[in-house]
């Protein structure tokens, strides 16, 4: 199996590790997180700081995935590792449903029970979380996060770094702007501009 390095060792990382194990395509050789200052080995897996990724990239043919839920942090690390030459791969749980015509960007994570339908395009380093529905012809930007149980109906556009909260719904043809946050359970019936937080039914701006 192809070696893979996981960046991040929080709760989100636990789920990503389960996905990798279930997928059976990659073998985890290292888990890196800056809560560690030194490199050590545990159960045949290297543990250490994120800076060790550069050495692993030089000395192995491993690919990388960033298992960190925070969109801004994920973007920062992705840009740093990309400059160091890291190659990222998407990981997809076998209990998800991904249309053959859908496209997944490098480093994206698709969790169990999620559905990605025809001609949807998912950007790089995005998260499609457990039980989320991304309907046909959606455009999901880089570093976006679609939380558990969220429903994006047809032709929805989600901007770079946007976060769709758990159980939220976006009706057909609407846009959620870059780095905006749609609160849990919110129903979006109008376009959402960049850099705002919206909540409620229907969605209203709570904060800019």
C-alpha cells in the first residue's frame, strides 16, 4: 500500500485515520502534530512535529493528507507543505456515495455516509463530513467544510474556506461566499456574501 502521512492528531484526525484504514489504499507511516517537539515511534508509526514532514517528503514517496478541521489552519499548513513539494491525495470512506462524474480535489476528505452526486466539483483540502449531502452540479471551494448532516441541494456554490454547519440546508442555486460560516440548522434561501456568519430560518447575518 502507498505510504501516507497524516497532519494533525486531534479528533478529526481519528476519523481520517479510520477512513484510511477502511479504504485500504494507504498505509499510515507518520502522524505529525505540533504538540510534539521530538520524533518518536509508536506502533510502527512515526510521531512528531509538523516540521518533520519536509524530511519525510524528501526521504520517502509518501503522500499527505491534512486532518485538521479548522479551515484557516488547514489552508496555512497546505500552502507551507505544498511549497516543500508535498503531494496530497483525497481519502474517501467506502461507505460514502460519490458519483463517477463528481470530481474531488487533492487532499479532500469524504466521510462515511456522505453523498456527492452527479457533476459536483469539490475543491482541494475540503471536508465532506459524515452524512452530508452534496447534490448535483455543486461547486465546493478549496478548504471548505460541509459539516455532518448538512444538505446542499442542486447547483449550490460554496466559496473558498466557507463552513456549512451541521444540519444546515442551502436551497438550489444559491451561493455561500468565501470564508463565511452558515450556522448549524440554518436554512439558506438567499445568496450569502463573503466573510459573514449567518444563522436562523431563514438565514440572517449575525456577524461580519
